[in-house]
């Protein structure tokens, strides 16, 4: 299929996808190295690359000009983004738990004679 004026040629799609894959790899390396400055920089670059790629792929999809191999690679990159996001969320939750153990909150929820956590007895709500 011949690219139209609206759809970017395959080489533009390839370049946009390669940029996403490169940024995704750089972010993965920064996460493994726990380099916070690099993580921030590569995450910003990945966001920009993803935005540009989505624009190009959307234009190509409107004309039906997205090759199957590039669609597959884009889906794979999306899966990697989701996996990195999940990994980062788990690491953040683990860090939050460790901080809570080391530095307890002043208003930490405590069990009371009412069961559960301390409740405000003036709330006016009925508890079953």
C-alpha cells in the first residue's frame, strides 16, 4: 500500500518506534542501576518518544498503512512500558512499607474497643 499524504512512510514509523525502544531500554537500565537522575531523564524522553510515535501510528492507522511487524513491535513496547510501571509501583510500595516501619506516622491507625481502627464517636454515622 502506498503511503498517503496523511500517513507517514514506513521509515518514519520505524524511526519513531526505534526511538521508543531505545528510550525504553535506557529507562530499564537506569531502573536496574537505581540512578534516580537518569530515571527521571529517561522517563521524560520516553514520554516524548511515545507521544510522537502514537501520533505517527495514529496517522498511519487512519489510512490502513501500518505494517503488521511494526504493530507487533509497538504492542511489545507497550507491554514493556506496563511491566516497568508495575515494577516501579511494587518497588515504591515496598519502599513505603519500609519507611512506615522505620518512621511510624503520628496518626497511625490503631485498633480500639470499637474494633477496627479508632473512630470518631461524634461522626453521627451508624456502624453495623
